[in-house]
């Protein structure tokens, strides 16, 4: 299992966008992302560094695996 990359909130949004997610709005320090045909929304914190547990939870909610997320991050 690859380790999670250390990402900022904006970098995480870019990676999720490669996976088909779209940022629809920002409320305070959280960027809200949706994906057509997907029930969940992602609330990505706009921090310099996202905590590993938070990032893992976002990846799980997005329907991606850690490996798929890491591949998208390295593209």
C-alpha cells in the first residue's frame, strides 16, 4: 500500500478533479466538490497541509482507492 502524499487543500482539489469531481462552491475554509451520479459530496479543507486521516476519509468517500488517488496525484 503506497503512503499518502502530503497535499494542500488546493492540490487535493486538483487531484480529485482528475478523478471527475468538480468544485461547486467554497464556504469559509472548505471547498465543496460534487460528482455527477455520485451521492456523496466532498468537503476539502483549504489548509496548507491536510491531515492524513482527513485525506484518507476524503479518498474513501470519493470512491477511489489510495492507490488510484496516488496515481492521479503523480500524473
